C-alpha cells in the first residue's frame, strides 16, 4: 500500500495517512483481512512520528474500517456496507481539504453544505449564502 503525505497541507498528517487507507479500501486495492504496514515502518518511510501514524490508524479503527490487534497490527475489517461509507467519507475528506485550500472557514463550508442539502441553488456570483 502506498502512503503519501504533504507536510505543508492544512490537513493533519494523521488524517492524510487515514485517507490513503480509506482510498485504497474504496477503490478495492485493499481488501478485508489484509494487514496494514506496521506504524513504525510507515513512520520511517514518511519521515513522521510513529504517533502520527497511530493517530491515523486509530481514526480508521473508530470509523470501523480496521481492527487494531495487539501483536498482530492493523487489519482491514471493512464489510461491503462499510466500504460504501468509506467511499463517502473519502469524498467528504476531499471536500474539506479542498475547502481549506480555498480558504473557506468551517462555518462557511457548513453553510454551503446545509444550503445544498436544503436544495437551495448555489449563488451564481460565487459568494456563499
């Protein structure tokens, strides 16, 4: 599995690591039962702290995508319904990263999403509702 991070990104490194795994699960290159590389090895290859990798792995555990087993490492556990949720989560995380790159604040992004959910048309002048 290929892990990539962008140190200068506004997205935290642990989240970027989780996004790599989410993306692999979503596109089918990582399957249930497959082991993730040890956190220490990922940390060394990326030049980050092992705790940063573990934060990413813990986020994936909290989302139900992996299981952390003492002595056995991280194993992908995603069931088919969870894989669909992983795809959606990955899209949401890309949306958040894109909004941050554009300089939108969290309240502005939430306003945009709420107006889209309510069916309100997006403003044509490029301003947020």
